[in-house]
C-alpha cells in the first residue's frame, strides 16, 4: 500500500531553521520520494517504509530540541504525480 504524507515541522525556539534543515536532509537521505515547498514537505512511498523512516526521524528531531510541533496528513494513495486541473 502506498501513501502520501504532508509534514509541517515547527520547532518552537530561536534556532528553528537549523532543526528544519537537518530534518529535511535526513528525509532526503532515506531514498523515499521527497517534494518540498515553502510550507511543508511531502513524502511518498510504501506505508511500512515511510512510517518507519518518519518514526525514526521525528523522534530524532524532537530529541534535538526543547519544544516543537509536527503536523502530519496521511493520504492512502501515491499523490506524487498530482497536477491541478485548472
């Protein structure tokens, strides 16, 4: 089963940029399809693989900071090829 996950990572501290960059670099290194935009990062792939990577990398990111938020939306399909029809 393939999924699409939209992540918005918001460290609640002054050095937030460093934490976001490190998190995205680790996602890129995972071998999954990653698409970034100014507001979120999208991850596409097999459910088990995506969730295993996110489990590890979200935990690592949270352990590296004092406070933060992670918003996550999961869609049961591979939406990586989506293009607007307008």
